[in-house]
C-alpha cells in the first residue's frame, strides 16, 4: 500500500484549521496540525511531512521566520497561506524558502491543486537526486558516476543498470525487474544480457571483478549494490 502523503497544517485559527483538515482528509492526505511557529518547527523535526501549509500570521513567530527555519534543514515543499494582501510579506516568504503561496480567502479547489503540484514536483526532484552509496556516487541528471574522486565512464545501458541498483541500495533487484526496466518487457527473460553487462560494470567498479564485493550476485534471483 502506498502511504498517504502527510500534510502539516500550520494555522492558529481553529475554524480555518478544521475546514482545511476536512478538505485535506477528503483528498486522501494524512494531516498533522500545529497552532504556533514553535510547534510547527518541532513537528517537522519529529516527523518531516511531505508538504507544509503555513499561515503567515501566527501568534508566536513571523511565518516567514518559520519558513526560513524549516528550510535550513529540509527541502520539503512549503506553501504559504496569507490573509494579508501584503505582497511584500509573500515575497519575503518566498525568499525565505517557501515554494508557493495562496492568498486568503482562497477556493478549496485551488489550494488542493497547489498541494498536488507541490507533491509532484517534490517526487520528480527526489527521483533525480544524486545517490551516494559508500564511495560510489551516481548523478542521474548529469548521467555521471564517480568512484571516490575518479569519474567512471559508463555506456548508457551500464548507467541505467547501475542507477536502478543504486536506487535500491542494499536490496536485491530481480533479473526480471532489471531486464524490464533497462531493456523493456519483451526482454524480461534474457538473463544473459544481464550477465554481459554486469560483467562490464564489475570490470569498471570492482577491485577484483572475479570476486565482486560491490555488485553482488543473489544466486538465481538478481543483484544488489552494496556500499563500500
Ligand atoms: Ca493566522
């Protein structure tokens, strides 16, 4: 089961909080709540949500400062809710690290669309994040691989294969999964393709390709990438 995205709702007005909570739950989100800036920061530390909805007018802290504080340690999306028509306040919030803002009063549909968009952007960003597995670094956007400080030249197919294993670091990826994702569903049974390419990868990434310690075989099942 896919876990429901967690939305942290930071809002001091009870009525507004109730309305938003009901709306978010009806869209399938899990909702955590905070009434103050301090509570919001503590909740993010305790359990980072997938997105933060942040009212700028809070009793204890300026919402802009809350956004800045969250942004110091977290890349999660922050959508600012502002009752103020004050454009300056919204600009300051964006400068402090907020990703988007909605001006109150807003239509529920509009806010939900912003939340969905923020989650989509976040999942795309997360997918392309550089992966570090021990001394191996895989950069999906640049399509580059480094072993320590040395760049390793890989063919596009070798790169795809390594990237899949890197995304599942430590876990076994089955022959079938690797074949389907790299060569397509029509080649799901062509295990010999994998043997050829894994051999090439090992020659590039293992100290002793005959005794692999990084790209390890799970006999009859698949392969896994182990941090070195
Ligand atoms: Ca408020």
